[in-house]
């Protein structure tokens, strides 16, 4: 009997941890910046379901939030003591699987709520680019009728026909799959109302360059909305504040698996990289030559690019 009770304790320990995790719905966010905050899971649920194309299986929240409770309530009986070790391993595996599932679905709620609330409302629909897209799932999380065109900048072999099928279901009029190479976005300058990144900065070989590319394609006032795994993304946030502009940050703790959730608004003016180059350097040399010219000579006016560059913070 003592062995039987010990085995049950070993089995229920990881699932009890998961149960405690799901019970902390009032602490969805730990606030660490000027950011919106939900006080309960119901708040996220309500905002997430504002999207009419929200997947039905995600909307079935009872399956999500009660998963660990169902596992924890299921008793396990042992025939003899030899099964204790195997049962303990199985219990740990089940507990971790439940924890992983709950973290995944919880982050889907938060992602859907974030995109539903923060993709800019634009007459006729917003132009949206997804950074480092691995699939077309984000199309379902956009506000219903809120996007008129979506570019999936992909680092994988994402197929256009699959994206088209998802766009029909999500009611996105136009979706375009474009290859993202060397942290460079195949997108014109200053045309995007929003850039979304769901783990898009993870694995980047040159994060600073990728952030500059995001800044380049955004319209003034456009927003970068991202969810990145890990709670220690200070360098990323600092670079976003410097390159893009004002950034709101939240940390979703998930016990020991944190995520960084943030929204950056383009408030800094920058010279697009492809519009700079040798022409700008030549302009600076000409400007210096004018200042050192003959007495009485009038200096040539600076170009708009030089005026912008002169007030930019040094990188």
C-alpha cells in the first residue's frame, strides 16, 4: 500500500504542477512596460474570439484549460512494485506533454488577441507582412476584414497554393509568398501598415539588419507586432526602440518557459538602405566642401536624406 501511494504521488507531481499553472489565469502577463494587460483568461478569450475566422478547435477553451485537471484526476493502479519506475516515467512524460500543450494553446490565445487588437484599422484593409513565416496560420488570427493584402516572407518552402487556400478560409483577399534570404525582405519601402513576427527573429543570422529591414518596409506609424520565445530579449528590445521607435513590452512567464510579447510603433525617420549608399557619401563630401569654400560662396542646401541622417541617433 505504501508503494502504491508513493507511485501515485510520483505520477501526480508533474500534473499537479500543470494544474497550478493553469490556475494562475489572473496573471497572464507580468507587466514590465507601458502595455495593455488582461486580468483574467476570460479577457483574452473574449478578445481572441472577436476574429470571426478563429479556428474552432482553439475556441474550445474547456479542452485547453481543463486538460491538466483531467489528467490529474485520473487514478493509476499498479499490479506490483516493478512497474513503479516505468509508471513514474510515464507520469512525467504525460505531465510534460500536458504542460507543452497548455503553453502552446495559451500562446495561441495571446497571439490571436494581440493581432486582433493591434493590427491597424485602415480603410479598405491593412497591408501586412509576416516575418520569417513558416506556415499560413497567422492568417486566421487577423481581424475579420482587417487585412486586404498579406505577404508571407518565408524562410521555408511554403507553397503559394497552400497559402491561397488558407487565405480563402480566413477571408484575406490577397496573399503572396516571398522568399526571405540573408535577412532581406522582398518588399518595397514604406508600404506596410503592420509587420508581424511569430518567432521570426529566432535564428536570424543578423538581427540588427533584419530590424532595419522591418523599419524600412513599415509606413510611418506602422506597427511591428511580435511574439518571441524567451524572457531575456533585452538586446532585441533595445534595438527595436532605437531603430523602429516606441516599444510596448510584456513578458508571459509560463512558469519556466517565458515568451516576450511586444508592439513597436515606427516613430523614427530613417533613410532606406537602398536609397543611401555612395550617393549619400558623395552628398556629404559636397556639403563639407561647400562649408570650406571661398568667402562669400553660398553653401548648397542639404538633401532630404542628409537632413534626416543628421538627426538620426548613432547606431
